[in-house]
């Protein structure tokens, strides 16, 4: 019962927590099950428009915004006139007609890896947000992959419009080494055949994220044409100050946008946050415009040009008492050897416990020598071996002598070649006017697969791009944020709908603390005290009667091994009278008689077993003190308690010591009688109540 009392609060606490948590989890699990249904249903996606429409009709809202409005997704609505290129990839049939997979080969690497054989596919994200939101996915890794599509109309860099490029990328498997950038291919004859799209295909702008190890970049590269000689140079934007690690490891969709303006400024943002702004003229390496002058490559430094600012003083001489060879430290002349120093004892001696290895070959290995160990004699002495005086700083030490430095009278400064006009100098004050764009392409090599591209647009209006992001990326991220917060929200909603849960939480915290502090600790203290005494404990005996023969029928009796053995040994003594064990000598006699019976034959034990079960005789060790006056107190055991039921009814008169002795003798004779039969050779003593006397 005590163990049950101790465990009850813990069991109740566990049951209540499971009840509340299961309620919250079931509310959330219902929505997650819908996501799984989407994924199972979407595995067999086809290009059938009728099926796509049915799926869209069956799609259910999976989250709500702050105003309680359902967050649902549908392919964005747009005016094609506002875009130079647009593809949300949801209409798979139309999108596949736009994009052309490259069949080219790289010409500067081994043949087995030169081919652009990376796999592209149109599919929903692995972590489905909405079943109808499809993207272009690079399925393979460690392979060259390229795909391209023509713009609806070429983009020319006019003076009155911006270039706005915007798209989404989801690193569904994370990224350790590889990129997710796009290329805006130039309107050039070499770019006409998109099946031959490769790393050498001319492009105007390359933009997007790239990472390999700890080197993280946000590319913005444009190819600038030299107006004098027509040569093309790649100009690389300076790195943003902020780190961009999250998009490569959080496996969530991220929105990348580049804006290039006619005033030669640019702006790069990730998830609507601007991370880099600058000028095409000043924030690129190498700069757009070369310097107006350069060093004359034919100018040479004269042989007599002296660039030494200081020289050693040629008139300085070393002092006569300067000793270059003086050591920095010398032995202390005042030091003396400590008393007890053992000069004749070595610091190390051969190990006396070492033995020659069994496989030692004197011819091959030479003479064997025991390894050295510390000399034990030196442990108690100040030291052993040759004594040397400690070193101290040498007062005469000055180091190597060097002549001091003086200013060089022939110093002419650092030589630099003369400047001449740069024959290749030009000044392009409007690098914004780049080569027109005819196509958009994705050309990658990645060590991660399942890179998803979505909602790629090219326009000349930032507002159009923002509005498009509102219908696509913003809705998607709002849902993801709501879903990630769904467990917390469901828990809050549960407690809001069920105020009684707060009371339950309070109870499961307060009740165990109260039980532990006031009840359990008290029980532990009581048990600890009981271990220090042989007194009868409440769980063993309840309300044991007093010494005047009061009998308590509800007393608890705990049977021990000793009681069982005693019952076996006292079959024949049910009718005998029992001595009062007030004195220690009488107790001793009773114990001896019990020990005698223990040594009786097996037959006696079998017969006494049967008799003991019938009469429940009191054993010598079970006799309790039930004195008539109740003044004497004796140590009560569990066996004594059992004896109480029999001993309290008829109390022997213990006024006469002789009577006690006779009673004991008759009990001993009964113990020794074989077979458990009553010995009739001696008269039975009449038991007399005190009230009769």
C-alpha cells in the first residue's frame, strides 16, 4: 500500500500530461495528414489540365493569416505585356515548351564528364506547401547541367527603364558546393542555338547565389564591351557585408532580386531585404573605366639610385672593453654545494628489476643493458652526481657590437617609373547600356541535388515584380511561418478553449509538491526511526491490547519464518498451561525447550505440522508478557502479537515462583513427548484466573 501511495501522484501526472498533449497533437496532426495526402496524390502528376483543375478544386486552406483569412495558393495572375520573361512552372505543358535542355559538351575537361547530362524535371517541392505549386528541379548532382529559354521579347538597355530580375530558389537538400545562379544570355549569334548552351555561351549578366565550403557569394557579374577595341571583360560586384548562409542550409524557398537602373546604380535583395547597393562605375573589379595614365614599361631605375633612408655610421668604432664573446650568463661564484649532496651517486641507475627478454639475440642485438631508472638514494638527498653552481646574469655581457644608424646623405627616395598616357584609355560613363538580352539560362555544376527554381521573371518595373512576389513567394512564406508556428498556436488555442486545463496544470504541479513535502517525507522519517528500534510498527500491529486481558480482534499479525517453525514444534502443547515469562530465567527455559523440539525426528515434525494448523498453539518464543498488573513492559515482536490472541484470555497467576517452574516443566515434557500425545503420567495443572483466586 505504501508503494502505491508513493507512485500515485507520478501516475496521475503522467496520465494528465498525455491527455492534454494528445489533444494538442491531434489538432495539429490533422493538418499534417492533409500534407501527406497531397504528397501521395501528387506522386502521379501528369500534364492533364483537367486533373490539375480538379486538384486545385480539392486543395484546402492549410493556414490563416493574422486576420483569420485562409491562406491558399493559386497560380499568379499577370499581364504578359509587363514581362520580358515569366514562368511560374505550374502549367507544366506550357513550361516544357519554353525550356530547352542543353546537349552540349565542355571542351576543356575529360570526355566522361564533359557532357551536360544533368537531369531536369518539373515537380512539386519535397516539403509540399501546395500541391499545385510546381518548380523546375535539378535532380542530379556532380553533373554538368544546362537549360535555357528564350525571352518573350528581347530586353534592350534603354535610358528610361530598369532591369528587374527576380526568381525563387529552394535548396531542398542543402548545399555544400555549388551554385543556383542564372545567366541572361546576350543577343548574339553564338547564343541562338540553345541546345548548345554551355559555359562559353556569351551572356550579359550572371546573377544568383553560389557557395563552396565557407566561400559564400552573391554573384552579380556583367560583361562589359570595350568601346575602343571591342574586347569583353567580366566585372564582378563587391561582396555584400552580410553573411548569406541560411539559404544554403534551411531548405526553405528564398527570393532573389536584382535591379539595375539607368543611372548606373544597382540593388540586390534577398527575401525583400536589401543586402547590397552600389554603382556600376565604382563598385566592380576590375573597374569599368581604365586609368588615364600608366607606368612607362620602358623606364628603368638608374644604377646609382640610392633608396636607403638610413645607413650605418662609417665613423663609429667599437670600444676597447667591448667583449663580443661574453656569455649572457655565468656560474654564481658565491654559491656552495648543499650539505648532503651525494657526488658519488649517479642520478640514474640500471633498473634492478629488469630482465633480459627471452628473444634477445646477443649476436644480432649486442650486449643487453637494463633500462635506467631514477636512483632511489637521491630522493632523500639534496641531489646526486656532479654539483654545478647555478647560473646568474653576466654583468659584463653587452652582446654583439653594431655601429649606430645615421641619415643617408645620398637618399633620393623610392624610385617609380614615369607615367605616360594610357593608349587603351576610354571613359564609359554609362555602363548600364549593356548588350541586349535574348534568353535566360541556368548552367550549373553542383554537389547537391533537388535544387528547385520557381517564379522566374524579367521585367522593367519593380512594382510589377513586388506584386508578383505578393501572389507567390509572400503567400508561400506566410504559410510556412504559420505552419512552423502551428504547434504553438494549437496549444494556445487549446488552453483558450479549455480554461480547466490551467487548473489541471496547477494541480499536477502543486499536488506532487505537497505530497512530497508534507506526506512522503514524514513517512520516510517514520520508516527511518523504525529501523533503529524493534518496536511494533503500525503496518505490522494495530491497537495491540493492554496487559489486563483486553483482546483486539482487528489486530494485524505478520507471520514470519520463526512463527511457522514454532508452530511446527508445539503441536502437543495446545492444552498445556503456559508459564509467565516475567523473569529472564523463565524465558531462557522456554527457549531451550523449543530448541529441543527442533531436533526431533521428521515424523514428529509432520504430525506437529498438521496439529499446529488446527489449534494455532502458542510457542515458547511467542509468549508475551501479560502480567496481571500491566506494569511490566517487554519488547513485542511480530510473533508475540500472534500469541496475544491466546494469552490474553487466560492469564496465569504468577504470584508463586514454584507454580511457574512446574508449568515450565510440564511444557517441556510435552515438547519431548514423541508423536504429540499428551503425557498422562503427570497430573495437569489447573489454570486459575486471578478473579477466581
